[in-house]
């Protein structure tokens, strides 16, 4: 496996795209439009709250939960009856056809294949083109619903938009945006001696941070100092790959903000701390094994292969480790965590009977982003090469994914109990296998709905509190582990994977190809760890 730093200096030119000024400017351009947009959203939220539009009356919440339970029960009856589902107002409408999932499959296929094909790779780099594909396929899905539910017409499409965008997409993308922007204002710099133990500590710290500032935030915070520390070494490829394993994926298991699939579960009603109390042992085992494997491989195989000259340079050309931009951004990240934990409009504020206003959680997160941009160091963002490209890519694609997945979710709600996926082991390997080749967030949601459909009259999230329903806990545990851990099996399994690969290559690290990553790293290293973990915790 080729594993060499080609040129650690050309990354500055490769990454830099615009000139900078000192007034809220950095690599991504001016922050002023973002600040103005956040300000406008805050004003609009205050006005809507004063008008009473954001008040989540408890009875409304209870009524919505009851309506969802009735809909689920109707779906189970349809699965064993004539294939029709109740769609409000007493009207019976047909369930979606199997071919309704074609736009969803097409969008996921485009995400997986377009970056790998020579004649589409460059075209796909444009976020405008990604957004175009996502919106066109989403429009096809909505048009299908308008035709299928001809009586409801435009209302059928609006119902899907309300569920997919207002209730799921907006909270999802605002959280990712908040973690991405705030963590982008923190910079860790320095060049330590790149001993195997030093790199293992990078992995350990990243694996811990990933659950608390998200895999994207932790990866963006640590990947550049890791590469800077290893710039004197020739064998670096394996270090970046293990970084993808641990920091970009497996470390983000303990909290809903750690990895996008878990946040989607939180939006479905899973308690904020459920992942930590339930999944900490698999998290500890998998990350502990991976870090130990890295240390042994690097110490016994790769580090001895480095030349004496390179080792001498690495030992002498060092600079002290320094963290800049920690204040106020560290406090703002804590604020994001607290907003997710405390400001769920479907649950009362702990210790009170008051339900937070609808979208108060998201508005607080955006306000924290505004504070980071306004009060944080502009020089730090400039040196971090911070821009909005990666988060805009996620936003552009997921607006289509959340709409296009609606037929698949409805079909799974109808037919999930009959698919034969009835054990934690099956849920783990099927969720994990698809998370490796698709994006793990929608894959998690699809199989969450599959498990949820197996319990008529009571949601999966509710049954996690019932000691008599251990099976429900085990199934959600398996789905969570499969989505988070096996998102590391390929570059396309989780968003930060490709981002880290791109940064490493721009910095001169020759990374393996898509298939090289799978054949030489994830299959021989990660897959055996997954087998052992599943035998220990899911058998």
C-alpha cells in the first residue's frame, strides 16, 4: 500500500480560493450575509411567538401522538388487508407502490456513483448541481403523491413536505450547521514528534470529542494538526484511515449530536441520554480495539520503516501544541448540547411543566452560531481554511433525501413486520451493510421505522422505557451500532469520511482509492472488529 507524503506545502494553494480581508472575511467569503440571515430568523421567530404561532400546547402534542398511533394502526391493518391506508379525514387512499422509491434509490445512487465516474465527477463537485438533482427527484416524489392521492391533491404533497422538512430536515440541518460553524472557529496547531503514542492520543481525543461536538466537528478540528504532526513521516496513510474509523464514525456513538443517524432517532422520540447509557460498552470496546490496533501496527510495522533522517527531522522540527479560538466557542458548543437536551418541544423542560416553543431549540443554536461568527477570531477561521462548502453540500443533498425517502418509510411502516428482519443481529448487519454503501443517516431512519412498525399501537421510542420489552431496546441498539460503526466501511458511508480524505490529499497524503480503502483497510481491519462486537453484544 503506497503511504507517503508527497508535498505538505501545496495544500495552502489547493485549499485557498479567495483573498481575505479583516471584516468578517475568511476563506469562505464574508460572514455578514450569514449573520444578517440569522438576525432575520431571530426577528421572525420573536414575531411568530408573539403571534402565538410557536406555542406547542400540550394537548396539541398529545393529539399529534394519538394521530400518529392511529395512522400506524391503520397501516398495520392495511398490511394484512387490501393495501389501503387512512390518510386523514376518513378517506382511504392506496399505499405507495414499490416504484415510488425509485427517486430515493436514484438520489442515493447519484451520491455514491457520480463522484467516482470521470464524466460526472467534476460536474458533481458543484453544490448547485447536487441541489438540482435533489430537488428534481424530490419534485418527482411530490408529484407522485399528488397523482396517487388525487382527492387530496396538493394537500398530499404539503403533508409530506411538512413531515419531512419542517419536522425532521430543519432540526437536522440546523444542528449540523451549528456544530460545523462553531467548531470551525477553534484551531489546534503545533508539530509534535509523530510517535505511535502521539497519534494514538489524537485518535483517543478525537473519539471522545466526536460524541460531544459531532463527528464532523471533531474531524475538522483535529485532522489538520494530525497531518501537520506527521508531515516529516512518509507512512501516514494508515494513520488517516484509522482517524476516519474512530473520529469520523465510531467515536460519535454516545450522544445524538455525535452522528446524524442518532439525531434522527432523537427526533423520533429517543431520549437524549439513551445512547450513552445503553451503548457505552460497545463504544468503549470498538474504539479501544481500533486504537490499540493502530498503536501496534504503527509501532511494530510502519514506524520502524521510516528512515533515520525522517525520524531525526520529526524529533527536532517540533513546535508546542497550542489551541486558539477556544473562547467563546467551547462555551457555545456546550450551549448547543444543552439546547438539544433541554429544548425539545414535545417534552417539558426538566423540572417544569412548560414545553419549549416550536423551533426554539433551532433558534437558540443559530443564535450561538451568530455569537461564534461575531465574537470569535476571524484569523483562526482564515488559518483553518474555513468555508461553508461542505455543510452546503449536506444541506443540498438532504433536502431531497428527506422528501424522497417518504414512500420508502411508508412502505416499511406497512410491510416491515413481514420482511423477516426480526432479530438484533439481522438489524445490525442489514443496517450496517446498507450504511456502508449509502449514507448512514437515511439508512438508520428506514430501519428505525422497520422496527417501529413491528410494534402496533406503541412506538419503539416509548418501549425503550419498558423493562418487559428488552427486544425493542436490542433492536434499536443494533440499528444504532450498524449505522454509526459501519458508516466507516467506505468513504461514502458518512459525510466526514470524504471530507477528511479530501483534506489529507490536499495536504500531500496519498490516500487509497475507494476500493483500496475497502480491500486493504475496512474489510481486513474493521469488519473483524464488527463481527466480534456483534457476537458480544447482539447475539
